C-alpha cells in the first residue's frame, strides 16, 4: 500500500545529499527515504540536473596541456567494462515473526543475520556504526512507549512499517524525522507494531567561531 | 524546523557550496552535442568524440574538484576517475533520463564519495552506487499534486517569491504571472522543456518550505 509521505528532508538537506556532503549514515537515511518517496525522487533528479548545468558553466581550471594529454592517453588505453543498468527493487526480510518489505538502500547492510536486543516492547539491531554514527533498526511492539533518551548528536528516524506517534503528530511509512538533542519527545505506538530505521549521529563539532556565527541553531548542540 | 546545514558533513571541511543557483542564469553550451558524443563512445569507443568531450569536461571537473576538495591532487584524482568511468561506462548513459552534464555530475559525485570513504579507510558497506541510485525506481502511484499551485494566488507567497534563485524566478514569473505555457517559456528562454518543468518544481518546493517555516 502506498502511504502518502508527509515528512520529507528539506530541500537544503537534499542539496547536500546529492553532492555527497553529508555523513554517509545520514545519506543512507535519505536514500532509504527516497526509495519510499516519489516526490523526493523527482527532487533529487531535478537537483542533479541543476548541478550538472552548473558544471557545464564552470570556468576551466588550468592544467598543463601535456598533463591532460597524458591523462587522456591513459584513459583511452583502458578496456571497456561490462556494465548493465541496475534495477532497484524493495526486498523482504523476516523480522520479529513477520515478513517486512524494506527499501532497496538497506539491502547491503542486511546481508548478515541480525542480532536483536530486546528491552520491554522494543527491540534493536545494529546495522552499521562507526565514529558514533550508529545505524540500527528499531522494532516497537504495539502499545509501547520509547523511553526518554538523550543523545548528543542528531537522531534521524525513518518509519519503515506501521505508525508511530509523538506529541507533535503521527508518522507513517516513509516519513523522515530529524530530532536535535533538545527535542524531548516520547514516541509511542498504538494499535500496530512499528519498524523504524534509526540513525544517531556523533555530537557536532564546531571548530571555528565563524561557523558558530553562520549557524543560528548551533547552540542546540551543546 | 532543523537547519540542515547543522548536520555533520561527510568531509568535515568548511567549504563554500558551489553556487548552483547563481550560475544557472548563464546558458550552458549545447548538451545535445555531448549526448551525441556519449552515444558514439558507447557504440564504437569513438576516441575522437571522447577526446572532444574530455577537453570540455576535464578542466571543468577540475574546477569542481578544487571547490569540493580544496586541493589539486585530489581534484585531479577525481577528474581522472570520473573521466575513466565516462569512457568505460558510456553505455549506461541514458538520454531519456537526463542530460549528459547531469550524468557526468553524478559520476563525479560518486567518485568523490568513494574517495572520501577510502581516505577514512572504511569498509565499503556504504558505497556511492547504493547511496546515490541512478536508475529507475519501481513505479509508484503518483502522490504529487498541484495543490501548491493554488498557494501562488495567496498573498503569503509574494514575499518569498523575490527570494527565489533568479533562474527559477524567471520561469515562475513567465508561467504564473504572464500565464505562458511551459513550451512557450522553453522557447523564449532557450532552455529545454524538462528544465522549465524542473525549475518550477524546485521553486514550488522552495516556496512550500518558506511558508511552512514557522520562523517566517
Ligand atoms: Zn520525500
């Protein structure tokens, strides 16, 4: 069933995504959202088209003609490689006694058996993590409440299945939520189980005074 | 609403994002020429077509790389890997999906991502090809609507209209104020029809965000 996605990444976040400037784990959450959201798929293509047009109009950077020629000769001496266009299909995974359809972006992270940790109505399984950038699945049984928790960085949640509620609304399949540390909220489920992708990012570092001035929300991160 | 600029960057550097919007008003050279070149390369490994494409794109990719990496060596590595991909994978280019310049940009972006990843010596469980999917998504029911067009009639949009990037504003003015068809605007501004449509979508999204923003 297609659920109309209500919560999207901002256009600015998509712009950073399409130029690969976000932390890879954040990009993963965006990529999985794109799998579920035709609206943002189109925005991605539009932004890439604009970035391509900008590339066409960039002034040339100087390099010695001989260096270019050398690079050109090297490249054209390389053999063609066999390539075929990729297909992008969602896939199913057996999670907590049910078959769940998941976005294709998550597939590379789900090649090994998941290790679930259970706590009350909530189970988590870590998919990837490094530098405190944690990617995990969160399975919340119906009528459960996620205990209040703190984190120093951002918390990104993508709803993959079911619905989750908090003080400000109801989030369904495909909805992407980004919470800063000072958003205290108590997400809970009602009559159905809910599966989410959760990305926790490292505390943000602001090294320079200038960055502080440029970013009015910076104080949120201390 | 969260300020997305506060999300930690992959490359951990402060650089100026390329001024995509600002440069849009300059008319890019004919993309059709490069589409044709890619077709020749895919069909016959046409070195002459490739060498023309190389002369045009390599120095521009280098400028892009300098902006993104801030150093010559990595910029040149990005150029070489990108242009090598263009040579070896020209068959993957599909003109029905987008312009030649769009395709080349996405390759450069993926090369850049994988370079940063390699520098941090990460396992490649998160690779550019997975994170930046470039093929067709499975068909889904359209969830888009033109309801936002109606907002343009509302006064609350007006103050944000002026803040649109110039290229998007030009298109929007012609379509919504002068009531021209997309085709007419395409001919008048000498830009492809697809570009007219995509600028309208981007502008509508920008306006929608501006209106949604509680600070405004
Ligand atoms: Zn979306």
